[in-house]
C-alpha cells in the first residue's frame, strides 16, 4: 500500500511540474513603422501579478545568452521581456555588423528611447505583470541603453547593468528627475569602459541626487556573464571573457537589488 501511495504522489508531482513551467512566448510589436520581435518569459505556476523586467541584449542582438538570463529572472518571480532593439530580431555574428547595429541605436537617442518604451509598454500590459513595478536590466550595449533610459526619467523602479557600456548619449538629468535606483556591475579590468566615463556618470548622478551603486570586480573584463564570451574573444581578438565566479557574485547582487526595489 505504501508503494502505491508513494507512486501516486510522485505522479501528482510530475503532473504539477509538467503544468508549472517557465513559458517563453514570442511577441511581435511595432515601434512606428518598424516591426519588433521580442519575447515574454514567465513562470505560469502562479496567476498572481508580479514585477516585470525589460531586458536589453548585448550588441550581438537577441542571442541564447539573453534567453537564458530571462529564464533565470522568471524563476526568481519576475516576468521578463526581451526587447528587440534592432528590429526584426536582427543579430550579428561579427564585431563589424554588431557595431553597426548598436551604433544605429546609440547614435540616435530618440530611436533608442522609442524602441525601449515600445518593449516596456508590451511588458506593462502583459496579464502577469504589475505595471507599477517595472525595472530594466542590460548587458554591455544593453547596459548603456538602460542607464540612458534611467537618465531620461523613465518610469522605472530599478535599473541594473552587467558589464555595462557607459556611452551616455542623453542629457544630464536634473536633480530628482531619475526615479530608478541604479546598480552597475562591471569588470574592473574592462578596457571598453574608460575611467573618464565613470567620472562623468558619477558627476551627473551625484548632481542629480540619484540613488546608485557601482561595483567593479577585480580581474573581470567585458562580457563576464556570457558563457560564449571567451570563445568570441579568441575568435575576434577582443577582450571578452566569461568569469563564472564573478558571474555568480554579480547575479547575487542583482537578485538582492531587484528584490529590494521591485518586490517590496
């Protein structure tokens, strides 16, 4: 009899797990006349409203890395929206094309803002999301995007950048204009981020009384959260390298940051 009961309980558990899963759904939306192709990722184990996080990819475009990161956020109790910043989910497989795609956005701040906001609006209206609790996270190029969006005073509660580029192409914010709490998680030895860029960001944020924190991890360089970074660095002779220890430490900091500013 005990064997039958245990077997029945196992069957029920398997059935529950089969139903409760991380869902990833493609979403086609528009920014003006441009077709955008993003993804919404969430855990369907609960029907409760939850915070949302807009996710902005690296300069390569929407790759397996950002899908993996979105699933991790969904497992933590958020609905993640992978934003398409290039249109038609364009991707690049080499630095030249990646630079052209990212440059087309960063050199045109109105385009950057409208594409981010288009994704943010899609996330806010998703059935699983509490639209009053939305944050953003970006990686490399995406880090620059979300930091710039915070500077514009966009209605975000919390913004985090992993190995974030610090190309700031939006006006310095006025005092009190930045609503978001800001966390920057960068490699201390990242040659893509210059010390004068940190100085400029700190100067602007201090003047605007922004609640921000910068953590620099010794020994870490660019793209330390991306397991594909080391091979890409070798292939293209770029200072890219995955760092499992720093990845874990930075993710723990981000988890605490978003829990404190989105869930409470």
